[in-house]
C-alpha cells in the first residue's frame, strides 16, 4: 500500500472515530419534555384528635428537559401571584356525594409551588415528589374524597392528570 493511500486511510479512520465519539457524547434525552406523573401513595396524617386532616401525596415524575419547579424569584407575569401559573402543582378536590363525584372549590386552593428541581437544565430528571395537602372538608358531612392533580413545567407543558384512589376520611 502506498504512503498516500495509507495516509488517506488513517485520516478516514480518525474522522470516523471522531464522528462516533461526538455522537456518543451527545446528550440523549431519556424522556419527553412534557412532564409525566404517576400516583405513588397517599398517607393520611392524624391531627392528634382522631380525625384525618392532612395527607402526604407522593407522585413519581420524569421530565426530558428538567424544567420542573419555580424559585421564589420566579414572579414574572407568567408566574406572578395573579397568574394561572403562579402554582405549578395543581390539586382538585372531589367529594363523593350520593354516589357521584363532585368537584369542590375552596377559598384557598390546594395547589402548591414545587421548588426548582434541577440546576442543570436541560437534563432529563426523574424522582418522587411529596406534597402535603388537606383531605378533610370540615364543613361537609361526606367522608369519601378523591384528589386529582397535574404539574406544569416552566415552559408551560402540562402533564397528564392523575387521580388518587378513594380516600375515606375520619371526620
């Protein structure tokens, strides 16, 4: 084999190795940029009087670009107090009344503000989130409730809505 042909072959092999190395180093998103959530558990918390007042709702989540969560400083118009997106974890409360689920609205919503979860955006993240929430409507005689929830990331992508199983509340 001639020197020129050998040099060309070496150059081609080096180029191929470089291309393969760059492809191998490229960040691969493991998940969609639309957040995904899944119900994990709901643990009732006794308020010390034998009544159920609050519960810890735990969900599994993953997000392809890691932009879940808001900082205290995230108050621009999209995330301001009077915006629909001030909260990023939305919880709806349902009560079983005469065999039918009825969505209740409270003066203070059960929604929460998940803190910023990743400093390395964009990156795929996953984990579990636990939110403390109320499960007892003290003004109601009904003792069976259910929660539905979804999250919204900073790009305003909405996850699917999930629901808890029925919760029997000690009144």
